[in-house]
C-alpha cells in the first residue's frame, strides 16, 4: 500500500501544483510506479529492463484503440455535437416554456426541463450548460429574473448531462469496471428524472422565499403548446429510438450510438442547419473530444495497473475487514472522499482517478456495481457545481462575463442541497437505480 500512496501523492502534486494534464500525469505515475514495482531505482535506471513496463503500457494503448466497444464513445459524442449544432436547444426550451413559463419561476423550470431533454441526447454537462446559457438567459433577463436564479438553473440543469442516458461518463465507468453499459443506462433513467423533479422543487423554494426572483412569463394557449411540441418531435423520436432499442435489447449500445449519430445527421440535414463548415466543425470537435477521452482513459488504465500491482484494493479490503466496519459506513466514507475531491477535481478526472481504487472494494463488500456506478455519477454531478472548482459555474462565468462567479455559486446552493437529498435517496434506497435494470434484464 505504501507504494500506491506515494504514487497518489506524486499524482496530486503533478495535477494540482504543476498543473499537468491528468491523462499525462496518470500515465507517467502509472508507468514509473509499475517500473518501481519491477525493481526500478534511481541507481539502476541505465541497466533496468524496461521491456515488461513498455509492453504493459503499449498493450494498454493498442487494446484501447482496437476495442470495438469503445467505438460507442466517438459515436455518442458525434451525435451530441450534431444535435448541438442543429439548433434544437431553442426548440426544446420553447416546448418547456410553453407548458411551464406562465408559472412563478416558470422560465427557470423550463430551463431545467430543457437541459434534461437536451442532455438526454447531448450527454455532456459542459456542452449543455454552454448551449442553454445562450438560449435561456436572454428571456430570463427580459422578464426580470435574478441573476442568481437564472444562472443557477442553467448550471444545475447542465449537470443532468452526465447521468441521463446516453451518458459518456456512464460508458467510461462501465469500461473501467466491466459493467454492462445497457444496465447502467437503464439504471440512470429514474435517478435522472428524480434530479429534474428535485431541481424543479428547488426553483419553487427559491421563488417562494423571494417571488421577485422569478416572475411569471406569458401564458400560451393549448394550440401554441402543441405546436411547440411538434418542433421537438424529431429529437423525441431519436431518443426513443436509441434508448428504446437499448432497453428492448434490439441492438447493443454501440449499435445504438451508430444509429443515434446517423439519426442526428439526418435531423440536421432535414432542418437545413448543416453546412460544410458546420459539418467540419462537428467532426473536428468530435475528434478533439474523443482524443481527449481516449487519452484520459489510457492514462487511467496504466495508473490502474500500477495500483493493482501495488495491492491497494486488496489492502483497503483487508483494512475494512480488520476494522470490522459496516459496509454502508464504508460507502459513506467513500462519498465523503468524493465530496472533498469534488472541490479540487473536475468530474471526469475524479471518476477515472478513484473508480479503479474503490470498485474492487465495493464489489467485495457485496454491493451492486451498477448501483455504485449511479451513486458515483450523482456525487460526480455535485462536483460540477461545488466551489471552488465547479466546472459548470466557470463555463457560465466565461459566457456571461458580467456575472460574478460568487453570484452563481450562491444561487446554486438550493440545487446543491437538492442533489444531496437525491444522493441520500439513491444510496439508502438502491431500488431507485436497480428497478429498471432488473425489470428489463432480470
């Protein structure tokens, strides 16, 4: 365990102090840590047999690049980028506004519902926040919404992107733990819906305390409401096709990703929003994002090899057994660690850094890895709006330069509390996550 703890300390220094990219930091620590376990010292570096270490690292790179199941990542990223560039975010917001806008706090609630719908196709929290900021902020300012409520509803709504399937974070977790991706997608649906409902309750609480923070918008008649629904039937049909096909066992998540990307391409063509320049931007963005994700994943796998070789997961299990701790107390301790890490790390880095350490312990304690995956993603969601490194908050601050990050962090507090409530419910009532997977797949 000592070697693994030293490796973690070096990793934290590289990431936090030196600001080295996490993919490179994890790869370097994993590579040289693995070499140290093979007998590398400062005195024998010239004579050391590097072949086993180089073989381990190269196999990780080659196996990752050739893994068929990993093709789900670029395809879902491509689908999300096509939807983002097709302008559907505005139609989703209009549809939500048509039914909720006339209520007190209705524009903020419309923003959250639209974020949930958009993230169900996009799968990226940062992209959801950035896109919805441009769509939802102008009307909320027009009706006199407070900056705190307006920005907080966008930042919090954006976090739904990493849980509501299809989710790239869930795919990454599934690949790291060898857990069924389709079961993870099924498990994320009800907790994602619960998140939307609790966020709506948070908006109602805010406007109950201060009605001026969220005035009512215009009330549309039923004809206008159904007309707004017609504008989003394409995205609803695509979501139903992709997720219905996965849930129904008609095709695998990888096949669903291909169908989703193809469907998003057809929708963009039909809407005449896809030019050659836009297509080039979509492909470029998708390639850049995929390369980043693959780089981080390869670094995490090399680091995972090191900590497994150092025996950290086994030592943690033995420590828990020796301490005679209740399994649920271990889960709560893990959640505390995640909350603390969330103040320093962004979501993907935190997940890839910790899951290789914790999931063997959780599995040996008898917990369901699908359930644990949802718990991890929810607590990772919370990190996106947790100071001082709430990535969604800083995305909004970069877009809305006239609003201070402190205003956004203060406004997001009720949503942060709503997330803690959801986390407690999911941890204590496992069936919230496991009902759909058990119903669909037994």
